[in-house]
C-alpha cells in the first residue's frame, strides 16, 4: 500500500480515451484512513490518502464472492439466503439513492441458530455498521441523524416481547417510518425559553435478529425475513475468527462501496426494476433496491435476485402475519375439505380446536370461541348470520359475500390438480350470489341451501365443469373440482 497526494482527477469529455471506465467493472478503491476501522495507523500526513491496490472486479463476480464469503460462516435454510444477503449488504452502500430500504429480519424458533453470527459477519461488509443489543429510542434516532449508518440490532425479541414490559411503541414507529426516505422524528430541543422543534432524519438500513414470534407485523411487512435453523449434525460452518473475517471482508466491502458510489447516482436513482408477477404492492417496494442492484450487476444476478424475491415473498404469505389471516386460511381449508358453502359456528370451533397443530385450542391461554372468532373476522367485514343447515337454523358463516371477498383479498391463491391433470382454483367463489329470504321468515345472510345437481348437462361453451346448472337456484354449490365460476347465459342471451 502506498500513500499518494490527494489530487482531483482531470475531467475528460465523454467518449475520450481518459474517460471513466465501464461501470460494469469495479475500479481500484481509494479511501481515507479510518484508524481502527480498517486496522491502520492514522499517523499519515494530512492531505494524503491511502490507495489499496485492488484488482478490478466485475460486479457480478463481486456479488458471487460476497455470497461465497458469508456462506462460509453460516448454514442457511435455503439457496436464496446467501445471494439475498449479498444484495442487501450491497444496498447499504447505495441506500441514499433509493426511496426505501428493506428491513432484514433474522429469526429462529430456538436460540443457537446462527442469527448473531450473520450480524457479526455483516458488520464487516455493510456501510458504517452500528451493532447494538440494547439502545433507547432516543439514542437510536440520534445515531441515525448523525449520518448514514447501518443499524444491526441483535436480541430484538427482548425489546418487543410482552414479557419484556415497557412501552416500545416509539421504537416500533421509528423502525417502521425509517423504511422510507421521507421519515423524520420530531423533538423539542433547547432550553425552556428557546424551545424549538427539530426534525431528525431516521432513514437507514436496519437488520434485526431475535427469537421468532415477537416481531410486530408492521415491521415484518417491511422486511425480508430469514428463518434461521440450528445446524444438523452433518452440517458444517467455518469457525468465526474476528481478525481474519475483518481482514478478508475489507476488500469486498471496499469494492462494493467503490462500485456503487461510482455508478449509483447515474444508474440507481429512480430505477424501476421489473417485478415478478408474485411480487406486488409493499413487497415490490421492499425488493426494488435489491433488484435494481442485481440488474446493474448483470450476469445471472437479475434471475437469481427475482427467484429469491419470489421465494421470500411466498414464504411470508404462507407464514401469515396475524391471527386474523391464520383464521381466514383455516376457515377456507375447512369449507374446501367438507365440500360445503356454509357451516355453523359451533362446528367451525369444534373442528378448529380439534386440530392440535393449528393452535386454536390454546390461543393466548384460552381456546378459540365464537366471540373471539367473530371479533377477528369483523376486521375483514365478515359477520356471522342465521343460516339453514339440514332443515335447522343456526348461527354460522357462509362462503359467499364478505367471507369470499376476504379470502380473495388477504390469502394467496390456492390451486390443486384434478385427475385430468388440470389445475383448478379452490379460492374463487362466485361474486354474483345474492342474499335470499327464507319462506319461514328467517333471512339467510349469504346463500340458499345447496341443491342437488341436475342430471341435465350444461350447454356447450358455458365454462363450467363438474357443476350442474339449474334454473331453480341462483347458487352453484361449492365442489372440489370447480375450475371457473362464470355467468351462464342461454343462447338468446338470458342469464341463468
């Protein structure tokens, strides 16, 4: 390593022989001396800059190297985690160019699953790491306001767990709002006679590690979550030696910083990467910075990053984020399994609580009951009503109406294959069903009783399979093999 005087490089017109090289290649890295941060002395004369003689590396190769490096010290639960971490670490060096910065969550069912190790390695790859296990909200927002940092927060479950006590709503709000560039925290500063409001910016990359289950849903929806696991007896990871990791990670970090600092302003500001079909709304906001960097790197990274996005977004949907979405998912499964469009509340409660793995027999220390179910479903506009089942009237729920709408809005589409090999949807329920009034004066809140299928075959071209159509009923009973539910019209255009 040599010390050279700091001089401004001459400006060259575009296209000249001395113009900057192709941004696809990371240039050698120049950096100011940072003392202990890079293991160097700060006794060099003022005005000199240390120049590390690093070879130029193609960005795609650099991200491959980062992936390989982090994979040495951890056993990840899937093949997507290593590449995702490489992109997340890279984005911390270019966060100022993006509108959002996704939270990274590392959770596990049990301690000793490698969450802290991921953060320990990360602190030598991200931009200006701030590693903490306990900090007040005031301390955190002042750290963030002092300049661009990457907050690495371990044992976050102790902060948000109900057993921890205390009010952590300020911290939750800070982590939520700091996900977007426009976020600030307002505080009164100064003495009593000269008090004024000051707005502190809190936009910064944040990684959170802790035991699963304690993280607020408002944070998880802004995050990429990795469910870490304990290593199996046959799985091996390299021992973590801090000095060695720091020395080997330094050129990777510096190459990331140099590449993204050089091309970020031109190529990342306002980038709108194409999202996979499954990645929409907030999930698209979360993944936008990572996919933009992957597209800039080129090679296999655009495809690798999108595969990771689909994986983590799908995993988040399957895991669910609230009791309400779990209840909706299990309700849908019940209606499909029993091939019915209506079910009494007492039957639903009994079947849900009978499944020990579902956890409804011990929900916050008590089994699920009708009142709790009604309260959870009311948030989605779903309410119980009087329904007729087998000649008897009872309180319960029907597929049509609000419940069908909630399935479509809050649950992923579920498909199953029928014997013919066609994939059939079991989530779509006809939106044309209307409420009817029972002759005895009991108002059915959603649908009429199921009718026996007619032996008459439906007309050609109706788009209905395995469902009989009759003029006597405006409702099609739910069956296992419904492939599409549409309006059926006569040849003269009249709707059945």
